[in-house]
């Protein structure tokens, strides 16, 4: 029974205050309760966690008076860590409790149907658990890279405690992350990309692989400025979110798609009415291969493909070191004249 949800929740309840200090660190103790903003560890006072069992119920039960949400400490671990599947929540609970993993999983232990690992449903759940980037570490990270995007960019979210597992050692960490939705042309989330951030917000976390993607990525991308159903006669695409976000800083009206790899760039789907495609250049060999394949596919679809070349290593380097005005000037000669007039701004 050590693998069951009820047993794990009871054991966590025996250490309720320690659990709260670990996973709800933005709160504080007040009498027999831990007070915090919400189950995702936001600062505030609307959520109360019972620290000791009494006539009102067992330790570890909580309620959020602002939203009427309620649950137990397994929910706290799930939401504060950004976990999706119960097995991951259970593993994290066992880690905290210093319990061994069971030799086999009990299918009946899950309290809700679990999304398959790396599935589009898992991506949609994690995206829904995240919050808008305004005022967060993710916004600070983008600003440090010269990327100032409008709050209307619905593809971008922030999770303050996203679960990261070292694929070599199996050790886990809870770190803030920029969450970028990978969507199909109709706007449906099919996957996402997580970029774990250092706590200062000035860069990525010091990890072996601080960026990972999950879900159905082939044909889809991180779209900025795409309105599902709206015509997209002109667009830009490239490998890397920061590269494409940098182009959007100086061309804020141009829809852009960022692929999560060179192979996924090569397989990107085109809007049905697209007639001109700008592809962000990349000096990397794999990147060049993706550009060539995408250009060939565009030509076969009757779309004019034009490769844009940065002055430095990539367009984010150009934006950060040369500034938006010089980047816009550099691009003006590479765009079709009508596109330069319509889309370019000096920043």
C-alpha cells in the first residue's frame, strides 16, 4: 500500500509543515495552518493548509478561499512542481519522505486518468497549470535577451516550480521555467517547450539540458502572432524561440513560427494561403540542412522562400548587441519592399 495515493497523502500529512516549507515556500505558519496564495506557491493569504489533525479533518488538507479549490498534499506537490502523471508525483513524494520506490506500479493508485508521458494532453495540462509571463522571472529572462513581447502573446507562460529530472542520475529539481506552447495552425496545443531559468532571471538554469520539448512537434511550431483562421500570406520561420522572438521585436505584425529543432523546422506546416516565407538563417550545419529542406518544400507548395541572414551568430545576438534599430535596417534590404514597408519598425 505504500504506493497508493491515500497512503502517500497520509504520510505527507504526518509531516505537513515540512511539506509546506518545501513546496509552499512563499507562505508562512499561522497557528494550525500554513497560509499561502495558492497551490502553485504564489504569495498571498487565500489558501490554508491544516498542519495538525483535529475535529475538522486530517493534517495536510487544504482549501483556497479565493477559488474554492481544495485537496491534499499530493496536489500541492503536483501543482507546485509542475508534474503531470501520478507516477511522477508519487516518486517526488517518496523522495521527500525518503521512501523506496515500489517494485511495481498499482494501476488503481491514480486518482485521475493520467496523460501519457510526453503526450499532447500532458503538454496541455502543464500549460494550463502555468501562468501569464507578465511580472514573472520569464519576462525578466526575455528582457535580458532584448525580447520585449506584448502580453497578448498567448503562446508564452511561466511556471514557478517546474519539475526537472536529470536523465543520467535520476535526481530531480524544482526550478522556474518559461513555457512555450507548440501549436498546430488551428491554434490547438500539441506540445510545449520548457526552458528552465536561473533564479536571477538573467539566463537559463545551469543544467546539462536546460531546454526540453514534449508532445506532438512534427509540423507544428511555437507560433507568435498567429490568429487561427486569419489569412497568413507572409510569415517567417526558424529554429529556436529566441531567434524568432527577436525578429518579431522589429516586425511585430508578422506571424512567426519557431521550430524546436532543425528536423522539425524542415517539417513545418504552411498556412494554406501563404505565398512568401522568410526563413531565419543559422550557421549551424544541422540548421542549414533544415533550412534547405524547408525551402524545397515551400517551393514545391508554390511558396517563395527567402532566407534572412544575421550579421552576428543569430538574430538574438543582433538584437542584443546591435539594437532593434540596426537590426531593422539590416533586414530592410533582405525583405521584399512591400514587406519592409508593412512589417518593419525601428523598435
